[in-house]
C-alpha cells in the first residue's frame, strides 16, 4: 500500500513510526520541509494551503491510503480546496483525524457516536463541516476518527511538571477525555485494515478531572503538585478557557467493537507509569 499523509504532525508521525513498515511508500506534507529533521523515511512535500506542486498532486492521486491531519479554517478545509478534484476520483481509503470537541458540553454525561454534536465554537463548527465535506468527497470511503486530548512521549504531564508549566485548574464537575498517541496509531491502522467508514471515538476508558492527572504524575516523580487554582479566577488564554466550557465522558465502545482495537493505555495511570519507566520527566 502507498500512504500519503496530509499534515505530518505529532499523531501522524507516531503512526508512521509504529506502522510504517506496512506501506511500500510513505509521503506527506509539512508547511516548511527545510525546518524538519525528524521525518526520516518519509518523502516530504511542502503544503501550507497554497496550490500544491504537481508531484504532490500525483502522489495524492496514486495513494492507496490517505491520512488527513490538517485542521480546517474559516475558509474551509485547505486540503479539500487544494486536492478536491483528485480526491473525487479513485478508490483510496481516507482516514480523517477530527476531535471529540464537536460533542460540546454534556455536563459530564456519557456520549457516543450517536450523540448529536453541540458545536458552539467556530473551530468545532468548522470541524463538523470538514467531516461532512470529506464524507461527501470520498463517497463514504472515509473513517472519521474523533480524537480525545492527545498525549504521549514528549507531550505529557511528567514533562510539564519537570518544565514547571503544569497547572491544576479546578472546575468542579469538569472531566476531560484523553488518548495516547500509540493508541491513535493503532486506531488509524485498524480503520485501514477493516476498510472502515463512519465515525469512531478514539479515547481511553477513563475520563477524569485534569488535576488528577497532574497529581498522579507528581506522585510518580516524588514532587509536590502545583497549587490548586480555581477556574473562575485562574489567568488563562481565551483558547485555554474555552476548552473548559465542555465536559463529557466519551465512549470508545464502537472503536473496540467494530475495529477490534485493544488500547495499550486504557487509563492515564497506565500511560504515565510506562512513560515514567521510559525516562520521561527525569
């Protein structure tokens, strides 16, 4: 299989590291290839929303699997705008990486793929529009993976504690869902192998208050956790504050049932234990 990745970000790079051997050729896009030295084994192409090079268009056209990890903007989905004519033809498998943020606020109640989205922010409305556009363009051959909060090697509570940037923001009743990058990679590969279509939530088994994750990481490190900060008075950016506007417990039952995914890290504790053993945060 030939793989093309639109947007070689954190999750997509983890996917290549874990499953790159399943593909005969791997290519993808970044904004500026000249600034990247962490993409060995991948044929890298520049793409930042401008008209792509002919060679890039040809590789997208010839790909058997397309993984899309570029977020939409106010003008729509830049990848669809650039490659739409090519994508409308062929039988390639598309895996679109979206977000559970489209569910909006459910007061901590459980939601699943049948729950109507409550997109109240521009960014989540844009995501829903992009999901629909990809579904229409790929004629149903697209698996939409709605990802929870992403963490993993180099991006986790152990690292933020060690750097002094971790915070314990307390908003009563608030829970977040999260997912390790290795489990995202497994979900992408399962969608490819099962030729899946439709929407799948990709999250772990235990939605939890964010302050609990920081406290557990601090316990592993043998350090005092940062002080609690009431959400109402905490100094935060508008973007960071907006994430606390939504609280839901997202079910991953469909991911397990239909794609056969077994999570390597079903809880944040299992993941942090493994990361600590691997030297993270030291």
